[in-house]
């Protein structure tokens, strides 16, 4: 009934006016003519009232929208008793809510961008400053012996290598964000891929005295994924476990089969991750130990890259940690 009110009120004066014209020809009684005039007057008044009310409502909506346009996205427009107008208001409120979410996301992205740039500039400037110092020392013949000069060159080489690794990972992260990394899904044996990744780190594990505890099925574990990105995922997680868990002297690899997916659990018995740091370890440039540098703690992008590549292969990644006992970084890959 409410949605047709304005139509009825507009139609009523027309009926009253038509009746008056007909009655005027036949000279109707004065009482009936007065009643018709009264109906015409009242209905016209109602139409005028509805018009004024609608105008006030639209004026209020315009003011609220101006507040939203100028940045106050907490504002919402109140509904009335007009179904058609309420549908418009609901749509506007939904649009404002979406704008608010975009604004919050933009603020967070801007803060993350500033933090990322700050961390990157620090991680680049620190080794560069050190390298320049050692180069100047070599130029000024500060190193008196051949052994000292060799040590200086070794330090410069290590820092340059760490710097190159950081820059490579920054470019890879940028390409992942821009979706410029081609993903060629193919049928792979996940068990064999895991063995290949572990073998690559065997010399480093032997050097650090780290024991391998592996549970990998002998039968094939078929998955459909991009070969290069899968190797990168496992390499980044294993490298992270060796850096942060070497004190535990054990690296664990567990390949588990579920109904629709395979899960690879990579764990260590190092110091572990505090509960407050655990949700953030997949953020870019985040390190649980801020004192670590490029040579000892990696770039801070390894797990962020791993998460992005896992998601692009249709899987998920997570971490669990009981400090001092066991820390696990695991990811899933759908079965082929």
C-alpha cells in the first residue's frame, strides 16, 4: 500500500475534479459539491505534504552523501516507510560500507608499503655501508697481511651475495604481486620432489651437524602443481628451518596424505616462535629476531614468497610452534 500512496494521492484530485465538472453541468446539491471540493483540497494537501517530505529526505541523503564523499565513511542513511526509496538507501549504504572497507585496506596497504620500504632500505644500506668500509680499508692498505686482505674480500663477497639474494627476492615478490610469474601446472610426484629439495641442503645440514628425520612414503604422491614454484616453496621453508632451528640439531620432513590433498610438514626443535609473532611470520620483511642480518637470518621474504606460491598452486600454508620443543611450517597441495 505504501508504495502506491503517491499514485493514489495524485489520482484522487483528478477524480474529484472530474466529478466536479460532471456535477457542474447537472447543478448538483451544494452539500455534495462541498464534499468534492473538500476531497480535492485534502488530497492536494497530502500530495504537497508527501512532496515536501520526499524533498527533505533527499536533502538529508545528499548531506549524508557529502559527508561520505569528504571522508566520513562511518555515516549511514536511515530508512523510512517508502519501499522503493528504502531500496535505494540500502544500496547507497552498501556502497558506503564497501568504500569504508577499501579505505581501511588502503590505509593498511600504505602502512605496509612504508614499513616494507623502510626495511628494504635498511637491509640494503647496512651491508652496502659495510662493504664500502672494507673496500676503503683495502684501498688504504689497512689490512697489513695477505690473510687479512683475504678475510676482507671474503666478507665483501658474502655481503654482496646476501645483497643479491635480497634483490632477487624483492623482484620475485614484485612479480608475484603483479601476477607476472607463469604457473605451468603439471603432474608431479611430490615425494620425489621433497627428496630432491632435501638433497640440495644435505651439505649444509652436514656442516651444521643437523640430523634428518624424514617420513616420506615410498609410493608416488601425485599432485598437479608448478615444478619450479614447488621447489622454491620447499627450499624457502627448509632454509628458514635451518636458520632458526639449527640449535635443535634436527630437521623434520613429514609428508602426509589426506583425502583430497597432501600435506608437507617441515619442522625443527629450535628456539621456536612466540605466540605473538606466529600470525606474522608470513608477512614481508618480518623477522622474529630483529638483530638478524642478511647473512644470518635471510631476507625476511622467504616465507612471504612461499605463501604466495602455495596459494597460486591451490594450496594453503600455516605454522605451529611450541617454543623450545617443536616448530612446524606446513603447506598443502591438492592431489592430482
